[in-house]
C-alpha cells in the first residue's frame, strides 16, 4: 500500500461482506468519509445458500442495484416445501412493503458487487488488510484499529467510530469483552454445488424434515435446501439451526441421506458434485451484545442477527449495516460527549425493537423443530393446506405489512407483540 494512503476517516467499517458494504454505502449517502477494511480479495468464497428472500431483495432495491436477469440474477416466485412425505408450492406473498420474488446469486459475486457499489458511492475500500485489534485512546475508547497489510507490516487506521462487520469471529468485539451468549443458539450451515436438473426452476426447494426415519432417529433441528443457480448447477445444503440440540451427526451423511430421498437422475448425487462440502456458523438471536460499546458498533453476524426461524442472515446483515450506519451518522452530527454518546447507546435498543420479539418466537420454533415427531406430524398435515403454509412462511420470513395488512398480518402482529424481546 502506498505510503501516501490516508488512514483516517469519519467511520471505519471492518469487513466488506453484506453488512459492511451496505453500512459503507449508507454512510456515503450522509456525506461521511468512510474506510472499509477487508482481509480477503474479491471474489472470495463464502459458505451460504445464495438465496435472498423478498426481505433481502428490498434492501438491494433501496440501494438502487440492477437486479435484472441480464445482470446475472436468478428470480424465483416462491418456495416448494417438503415434509412428512408431502410437497406443496407456495408463492411469495404480494404485500405493500416487500417484493413478491426472491433472488439467487453466488455469494462470492454478491459480496464483490456490494463492495463495488459502496466504492462507487465514494467509500474507500481496501482489501488485503487484516484488522487485529481496536486502537484505543487514553480513556479506553475505540479511536480506530490496528491492522496488518499485505506484507504483514503493522498499520494504524483512525476514526472516531468503528463498525464491526467481521462476521462470526467478532475479533474487535471480543477485544472489548463482548462475548457470545451461551444461552442463545448457534447454528451451522453446510453446502456444496452440484450439476442438477433443478438448476433452473421457478421455486426454491426447502425441507424441514431432515431426520432419518426409525426408532433410533436423532433430533436434527434444521432444514435443507436446493436452490437452482440458473447456470446448470444448484446450491444444495442444510442448516442445523441449534447446535446445542444437535447430535454430532456427520454433516456429509445427513446431507446424503436427505438428498437420497429425491428421485435418481435429479443430479443431486455425490457424482454430481462440483465443489467440496463446506460449512460455516450461524450466530442467531442477537447472541453477542451489547451491540454498541466505547465507539464500536456491531452489525450482521458480529451481532448475531441471523433469523432463528430459518437461518436467514444476508437480509439482516444488510439491514443492520444500514442501521449501524444511520446511527453513526446521526451521532457524528452531535458534538463529542454526552449528546453523541446518547445516540450511540440507543443502537442496541434499535436492534431489539426491530428483531427481539421475532427472534423470541423463533427460539420457540427451534424447540419444536428439535422434535422429529412434531415436525413430521405438522408438515404432513399442514402442507396439505397451502393457506396455512403461506401464513407460516410469512411469519418465519418476517414478511408482513404489520397491523395495516391483511388478517394474517394482523395475527402475526398480535403474536409478535405478545412475545417478550430477547
């Protein structure tokens, strides 16, 4: 890196995944000078299902990104849900506040595009920079970060505020004593790409019945997916949504047993694999906090914002990136001192208000998902009623118009209000 590089800014964002790049873009909309420090080079490999629900699509629309098929996006109109020997297709709901379609794009491409979008907005994006620890002032407040560059030379980057979008590792948060809560679930997702006849499909396949049959079956609180990529391949995998309830089962065997339930010739076998099986953690239900302390704001997986209902993380990473950015921008409009700090300290409450009650309902759902008998009974009977399935998926996907919506929305609103925030 040239010696003339300016290593100071209004805000430093650590990590150029969805949370970090969207935070940087949002900060640029307020005119703030922002640095993004990313340890990898693009494109980079990330374990993900590669699917964006309507909630995630909404953020991308707000960012003004080109989401056309010509730009490489694959559009799906709904979900094909498997369970208890029953299969049903449900379209995404048509709501006032959310798009009625989902999108698929390889995560490696998505991250690269979001980083480029932030850079086009004026963010200064630096790759090959590994942040090691916070840089603290004499009062113990974050005043930037320490890092190493491509040649392992030590560097200091300075800003009055830092947004940690580092993902599950949360190195900066740990340095300030913000550790993961053990009473909150931590999931794991595994996936691979296969050559499959399901590469082009109007629906995304999901299954909430991964547990092998038989009297000795183990509890597997998770779901499987087959997402057609539109290029002759499909992303296949499963999410184990609460490892505390898992059995230590071999992930490869679980995936193989589930995919074997599909007809031969679908292109889902071991011989159809084009990549190895890879896994990653799913930090859920605001499992690290508080999400602000001493000049550091947490966004995305660093704050544990994955939805415990379905393992969805990208949408919430982008949303919380925007929330962290708007909080930081508002704080910097205030004079340094108590007025600024009051704004910053409101950030954890914003997260709880946005997601806390929904996450509490999701934790209850996980408890039921860990009961194979309940899963099989519910799916076998519920999947024969598409209206019920659609309502359940709206709840799980956090896709409603609130109390101003239809009867389903009003019921979800009541249910959510009755749940305490996590």
